C-alpha cells in the first residue's frame, strides 16, 4: 500500500491498496518529510511495517477482521511522546510520568489505530513518535503526522492485509516511481 500527497494540498493524499482500491486520506499538517522531527506535524516518508491494530471494543463491538495482531484499547493505554523518556515512542500504561497521549479518546479518531513501525527499532529521541494509521476526522483535516482514513476505508484496508504488509509514504508520485526515504 502506498500513500502519495496531493500536489496542491500536501496535508491530503491518496492511499492506494492493490486489490482494494484507492482511498482519500489526511496527512500531517507539515506535509510529508524525509527528516521527521518530534512536533513538526509532518508525516514521515519511507516504508513502515504495520505492527498491530488497536481498537475500541466498546465502540466497534468486535475486533476488526485482519491478519495483523489485534489488541483492544483500554482506558489505561497511552503512547509516550516525550523524547527525554526511556519509554519514548512506546506503549505505556497510564498514569505515566512522562508526556504522552491517550489511546482511549472521547472522539472517534483512535477507535481503530494501526501502530506503524516508524522510529521504533530502537526509538531515536526527537525523531518522531506515535505515527499511526487511524480514523480521519470529518472533512479530512490535517493530522499531527499520522495517516488518517475514513473508518469504513480503514476497515476495508485491514481486511485486505496479509499480515506482512507495509505502508509506503512517498514524497511524490513521479508516474508511479516513489522517492521515499
């Protein structure tokens, strides 16, 4: 699967999945960048494995059908985004002393979240954290660096996954030839 930013609005793009179609998506407010930094709002260019699907069982009712590993989100789940913490860019249990974001949210954005293998093996402080594939807000406004799809499109994509899929975030389309990190 491959994401390409819109040339006129780099915070929007298309995610193409062979055999499943093409879906509109929201990207980071900073566009797509090869040199991602914490807090820049950019979606990192490159090829990122799909690690795990997190979902809100209380809202979906059942786990999304997919070949990827699946975990139900709990109210105590968070993700550390503090570059000074040893838990940087890792799942944490709340309360957590370092800066973090909650995975259990009041809005629907994290009702389904796909953990991407960006800056995680091992995490490099300040290179960016919590880069996910998740549910888009209505109208596809920019994200803080994630890729966001309509819930139905995200579920379609997950159903089509083989379990070994990767997400390529390209800098340009160049007639199908990506220039990614």
